[in-house]
C-alpha cells in the first residue's frame, strides 16, 4: 500500500475500483486497519470490497495509530481522525466524497460531516459503536493501561509491546500507541522517556472526552439534528455495537434511512445491495 504524510503522520492507504469516491473509515476500535473491511467480524461475511469497487472508487486506509500508519502521543479527539480523512481526500484530489464508517468509524464519519458537510455526498454508518456497555468497556481499557504504566513505567509498555503481536483491544495494558511503538524505533525510544504524570493526565483526558456518553461517541445530538447530509444507518447488536446506538443516529439525523434488518440477515448479497442502492441514489 502507498503512504502519504498528513500533518506529519504517515497514512497507509489503498485505492480500489472506479467511479465516485467512497472514503471508508475502518472498523476495529484502536486497530482500525484497512484489512478489517475483509477480515473482521460481520465485514468478513458481507464482503463489501468484492462489490462496492465495481461502481465506486473505494479509498481504504489504516487509521492513525493503527497498522502501517504512524502516530503521535497527544490527547486524541474525533477531530484528529477527521483531519486524517480530509487530508487523504485532499491528497487524492477529491473535493467531495461519500463516507462510510464501520464500528467506531461511524463516529469519525459523523464528526467529518458536521465539520465539513460540503464535502460529504452521503454517509453509510455500519454497525455504529456505542451503548452503555461500550462506554464502560472503553473507559476500563484505558484504566487498565494506566495501571500497567503505574506499575511498570512507560519503558515497560515498550517492552511488552515488542514481546507480543496483539493490539490494545485484546490486551489493554499495551495502550493505544502500541502499533507505532512496534514499528518505529525512534517513536518507541521517545515514548519510553515521556513524563509519566503528564502521560496519565493526557490519557485520562482522552478516555473521558472520547467516550463520554451512552449513545454514540462523536458529535453532539444537536449538531447531528442540523446536518443536511443523507445517511444510511445499519444496526449492530452486541455489547460494543448496541442497537440503541444505531437508533440514536437514525433519530438524530434528519435525512437518515434506517435499514431495519437483523445482523444475521446482513449477508454478502443483501448488505452490498442495500448500500449500493443508497450510494447510487445520492451520487
């Protein structure tokens, strides 16, 4: 996959297909890599990248701090992820595009649309992450990471990260910068020398502000209610992708279509067909 520097951070991306642009914000929490569209959970079953590129230019990428993309230790917000996606569209020369998000990618898509509605032709929000259990699990993950930092120091995080190949979601002790620690020696060295007290403040603020509600993280409901962008909302149904999260987006977005289909009926036939019908209607 090619790379591009966006705001001083490397982005690993790929472009497949032909037609109007579709910028795809990957599922996978803090391991939101492009391959998840083919390999992760429900996305493995519905095989979107077998069908969508037949009619759309699909832009896939590793979110910052994931996979082959770089990162920076800072108090991450949804705006940081929006900036990465916007920079990628700029690099590719697209002024306007459809956006699609899976899982927590839905929070980035809605944040992008609120910040830059003129650049968004439509939104596909697939199995949005959210719900009370998701908030609790997300906060607990950061708490466990900070407990490990308290006991072993940031150098201990570096040592642990380089002794395993799992990510933050599977082993919260590793923290959200684990992939960059593994791939970039200079970053790992600097990370291990950070002030642990300042780091604790930064990470505590990140967790509190990113996962601050029991509906869907991202824009405020009032901002969604004023958004003049068509949306297709497709529900999930588990502890990280509560059906209530999809209902929340459908309720708040004025131009939302809600595909009321159970997860086990979202297949490689039905899901691409429904998504393509929505995209075609708004292209």
